């Protein structure tokens, strides 16, 4: 006899699957944000803002305009976070699928 009731096992399977999906969605969102997909939109909105609102001349200098967004260290941390989110999400999904197969085979 199993120590875990079927209701508890189904609850565990569902929670693991949902947690895996959430982690995969966060990892995918980070990849999309980092890929620069929204850069075109941000530049367009900045041009529209410049048409309506004046900006101080100091902020137009190269020092403020061409600053790197992410340093090398933060790029490394970002890459590790994406890999961690995607791998943990995938493992949770596979584990929940394995539990589902075990649940319905019994």
C-alpha cells in the first residue's frame, strides 16, 4: 500500500507541472527581453517623447547616451539565471510527467 493517497499525488503532480511552466515562462521572458526585441519600441517611444518634451543639453551628451546597459558581471549573472530557470522548469515538467505516468499505470 502506498503511503501517499491518490488525491495528494494528483495535487503534487499538478503543482509541479504548474511550477515548471511558470519557471519556463520566466526564463523565456528573460530571453526575449535580452534579445532586444523591444529595443525598437523603446527607441520609437523615445523619439516621440523627444518631440513633445524638451530635454536638458547635458543629457544629450555621449556620456549619458552610450552607457552600456549590462556590465560583463551582470551579463554572466543574467545568463546563469536564465539557464537555471529553464533547466529547473524543464526538470519539474519532466518529473511531473513521470509521476503522471506512474499514477495512471498503477
